[in-house]
């Protein structure tokens, strides 16, 4: 059957088919989009988790450094430091 031989009555047979087919295709496309978003979202979450772990390590290192500096500042001055201060003041 060639395209020129198709009668209008024959085309009307396909109308219900297309009416049902279009929403099914729309549902499948939307599902595929959601699945792609989920997959790519998981990849982004992996990258974010690695960045959070790196930043957590950096925070711990900085906290240890601040604690050490606080101990050094609170420690009593050595005898040499006291002598040097007296010489400068005197």
C-alpha cells in the first residue's frame, strides 16, 4: 500500500492509537529524565562528600594548630626570655 493509496477512513483507524501512544511516550521520557537526574545527583553527592571530608580534615588540623598556639602563649616564659626582657627594659 502506497501513501497515495491511503484513504481518509484508514487514517482514522490510527487516531486512537496515537491518542494512547503520545501520553505513554511522555511518561517514558519523563521517567528517563528523572532517572538521569538521580544518577547524576549521586555523582555530585560523591564529589560533595569528598569535599566535606577534605574540609573536615583541614578543620581538625587548624584546631590542633590553634590549640598548640594557645598552649605556647599560655606557657610560662623561659629564663632566657625573662632575662632578655629585663635587658631590653633596663
